[in-house]
C-alpha cells in the first residue's frame, strides 16, 4: 500500500477508496491525494 507523498516510481496506482486510477510519470514524482475522493491510500496496478 502506498500513501500520498510517497515516491513509488512510475506506474498506475488505484485509489483504495473509490478505485480511481492515477498515473505517476516520473520516478521522482510523489503521489497526490485522489483527485476524486481525496483518499490518501493507493495500490499499484502495474
């Protein structure tokens, strides 16, 4: 499980609450809060 502020690397991450998928484009980018529900927990899809 990843949280907002983590820098988990490039890939797609799914919100733990509403299942919205966000994409992290760069390894140095931090996960933002979910743009749909504000949740701060994510699971990696790929």
